[in-house]
């Protein structure tokens, strides 16, 4: 086991029984270039009851420093608790017996100016709805003047749909992820983008040539990182995360299988990205005309709560432009049924995002209709793109091992969209989108 594998093992990524055959090549810690801690904080608390490699590292270090834990067995028990508390007391830290970022850095010695690891969102894990909610709360607490969140809807199974904003300007870009359940790596991308932009804003840094503070003082980026939390939860956790009364239907809509890894729809068996009224009536209903794990457009446009939540936010924030993140294939969709005047603007957006990401631009209008970007560009007439991240994985989720590549390709996309929102807003300051749904 090399160091990378140790980290991944401690994160539970390499453990036996992990779904999806995920074999990341990049450790989470390796992406935190700002942190210079000798041994990187794992990104989660180590506390009473924790087990694994990181617990063992903490125990070995405490023993080495003279705070006896007994045998370093990788199990956080009462001896380790006492040792952590004694160490915290001696180092004037909060004496709670929990190894968080500050205690970790005190233990292992930060050599840089920053004494706390700054990154909240750990992309190298099965990124659940609950994890996202936790991270949204952490981000809004850490950046109270910059990052805000609100609930814009609720699924039929009672999961709140969150929107998150970063920035202070009126011109607005709108970015979203996980319309499709199995595409939750796009939730990670949305969340990591918020986290990294907030850090760069605080430090006055640039990303991809954009001065983040300049852009976000003059614009706001709104995100819905997980449009379809029911679907994502079903994809990741299966039937056990749903009431027993729903199991028969969900399994039937999955072709009789209890393996939901290919699931794309929401938990009503409706595809959220076939729900927008941009060519909705023309979508081939002959393929699937009943609830199914993918491709069912539903009984009417705007039928499901997930899509109503997106439209509610759009009415509220009046975005100048939009990117819908999907996976996979490293391609950009654009130009569904555009007029000639729109075509030049949207093609220019696609070309710019291609230059940032290196992704392939699909021919104009290659989408089937019914998608958010289809409707947004065709009906609303403002620029938008559908960006499919990750090398092609067919009907399976993109493994999180691809995330460092995906991030390097997409890190400037949000700033580009925000900068363009500023430019467009100057041209049409009084133009307002209002959707009836
Ligand atoms: Zn998709």
C-alpha cells in the first residue's frame, strides 16, 4: 500500500464492498495545494468510535508526543479520548476530544501560514445528499458574507432541494447538477466549485485567469448542486433509503433489478431533464410511456417538484446565462432550435467553454429537447450549455477517481459564466425572466 492507497483506504474508498469498482488515482489530500500540513487532514472528524488508518496515525502521533493512547490499534476508544483531551488542553485548543482540522494540524505540525485546511468539500467519496447538506451548512457558516443557501423545493419523499449562491453582484449565472441520478459527480463539481471560489475570494487569488474577488464582487453564481436528491439517493443507497411501500414500483421501473446504479430518473420514474417545455410535446414518447429508470418524460411538462424548484429559482434570480452539468462523455450540447441571432452568441459560449475544458462541441441542436438548457436557450433566448463531464461511462456513474481531471477542466467555467453575466447585464439591465409553470 502506498500513501495514496492509505488515504483512500481511510476514506473508505478502497474498502471491500465499495460499489462501482471505484479506484481513485488521486488522493483527496493531494488536491489541497494550499495546505502545507506534513500529514494532510482527512477531511472528516476523528472521534470516539472512529476506526481506521487515520485513527491509528493519530494514536501513533499522540504516543510519540507523550500522550499515551496505549496500543495504536486504529480504534478510537476511551484511552485515545483522554489522550486527545490532554493534548488539546496543553495546546490551548477546544477540549472536546474530537480531532478536527485544528487539532489535526497541531498534532502533525502545519508548516505553512494557514493553520487550518481550507477545503470543506471532499470530492473523493460517494457524495450523498446528506453530505451535501452538511457541506452547504459548513460553507454558509464559514463564509457568511459570501455564500448563502435556501430551500427552493421538496421532493415527494421529503428531501429539500437546496440552492446555493456565491457572490455579491446583481448579474447572475446559474449552474446546476444531478438532474440525472447517476450523474452525482456533477453535484461534487458544483459544491467543489463553490468551496474553491470562496477560498480564492478570501485570499484574493485568481482561478483560470479570473480574479475571483473582482468577478464575485460584481456578479453572483447560483447553484442547484443536486436537482434530483431522491434519484441520487436511490442510485447510491438502493431501496433501503425509501419506504417499503415504494419498493415494488421502484424495482419494477428498474426492470426488476435491485441494482440501481444506472438509475437516471427521479423516484417517480420521471426523467427530470425531459420535463421542460422546450420541445416537450415532440419528445419520443413511443420509447417509454410509463415510469422507468430513464427516458420517461412524464404526463405533462413541469410535472415534478424538482423541475418546479428549478423554475422557482430562475424566477427569483433572473439569470443571464446557464450551465447544466451532466455526465458523461466530455462533450458540450448547445443550440436546441435556436434562431440565427441566438446562434452566434451561443456558439461563442460553446467555443469558449471548449477552450477551457477541451471538450468536444456537439453539432448545433443535437439534443432531443425537454432539457433545461433546451428550454432555456430556445424559449427564454438566453445563453446556455449542457456540459457532460467525465470520460464516457455508458449507463454507469463516473468514478470519483476522475474528479481531479474534471475539476482542472471545469474550474474556470463558473467564473467565465459570471463574467459573461456581468457583460450581458450591462447590455440589458431591465430584462427579466418570468416563467409560468
Ligand atoms: Zn444527464
